[in-house]
């Protein structure tokens, strides 16, 4: 029996044409094998080949712009490699001094998603978005639903002016933060809510990558839970510690861990004025404070000299508004340094 061209068996053939039919059978067999091989390649693609077939080669990843460093770190952690995440305010620029550039307008004009901290921190944003003229832009407010501290801070009016802010300078715009103190990211528990808001916003805008966003957010939130536990275990040893700051950035952290922040300056300057230093001295004396905290990048020569007379040590607390790192783990590295600094200052 042999196969015909359709793969069906035929009856026995006469011996005289056997060599010819053997050759024909060999040819048909090779063709069938080749055809089966082609079919196997089509049905058993590698995962990479299947992904390439499902995603057009020229399809670009979702473009996300985050406003400030903490918001960028959280967004990058959730997005991973599923989206292109960029930062609007350079990590070397204080958000209070920021002014939008034409390149920033272009970045928003070409973005799919914008993630902001909210609570009035990005006062420049409305006009920048308007100039970008991007009607398809999805906006995510990372602080949506967070219960804020309505007062700008527990600033002691006896060591500041009657408006509760002692900085004698102007950035050209107000910093009243009518929506509440915006520094919610410095409380690991509230940072979890911000990560959740970012995750939900990314999923709504880019549902194709829901699994990636969900998995990445869960891992980062677990890290935040661990950080929260570290803060609890360490700072419960020094309850009700009063610390003096030159930036009204830590009331949420203080409230969470049973500490008290007294801010003598709302917005820090690169160089403290003699008046600011004198207010800090009064606050230390009034509260018998053990800790006096400035920020990285501030010239503390005058403050350090006076602090020696008060028998207190000047230390740095980092608000994470500026920094040199873009890795999402930078948040944990900096917060653990803050924890150690607080523990040392309050002991």
C-alpha cells in the first residue's frame, strides 16, 4: 500500500511502476513532514513570540509624569517596566522654588498620565497643564481620600510671628496649603494609601498592565508595612519626644508615632537667618527639647554654634523633597536614616 497525494491509501500497484511510485512516495512524505513542521512552529510559539504577536512592534509604553521625588518613587515602584515614568520637578530643585519650563509643558503634552502629590503642594500645576493642551491626560491625585492635618503645623505662636510662619522671604507665591499639610509621604502608613491610589489610577488608565501594577504595588506596600513596624518598635521607647524643626514637614510622622514636632520655619532656606535661629533657641528652652533638626543642604554654622550653648545637637531630617536617587528603594533608605536620627535625638 502507498499514499496518494491526498494522504489516502491505494490498492497494490503493478511491479513495473514501483521505482517511479517509490520516488513519488518519498516526495510526498517530505512535503507532508515539512507541512507538519510548519504547523508545529505556528502552534508552539515561545512566550516571547506570542507576546510580540499580541503587541504591535511600534506600540509605545504608557507615558507617566510624576511631579515630585516621593511621588515619582512610588509611581516607579508600581509601574516597574510596564510604563515609562519621568519626573517633572528635578530632584535637585525644591518644589517651593520650582517654575515650569517649556520642556515641562512638552512632557505633560505628550504624557498619558500625570501623578501628583496633591494637597496644594504643586501650586504651579494647573497653569502648566493648561499650557500643555492635552485633553487626553489622565490625572492621579496620590493623596485622594487621606485625612489631613488641617492646621499647617503645631507651630508655637510664642516663638513665631502671628501668622505661624517665620520665614522672612518670598518665593513669589503663597504656601498656606489650604488643603492641609502636604507632607503625607513621610508617614509610612499614609504612604501606603498613596501607593494604593497610584496603583488604582494606573490600572484604570492602563488596564492591560493590571497584573503588573497589582503585583508591584503589593510588594512595595509590604515593604512599607515593615518600615512602619520598625518606626513603632524604635520610637515607642521615647514617647512624647518634642523635636524642633526648620521645616514644617513632619507633623504626620510625629502624630503617627506619638512625638511632637514644633516647627519654627515652614519653608527651609539654604542659609538660616539670625531671626530663625533665635526662634529655635526659644523653642528649645521653652519645651526643654532634646532634639533640634535641620535638613540636608542647609548651612548650619550659626545654628550649630548656638546649639552648643544649649547643650543640644543639631541633626538632619530629610523630607525627601529633594535627593539624588531615582531607585524606589531610596525612600526606605532615607526613612531608615530619619528613624535612626529621631531615635538618637530623642534618647
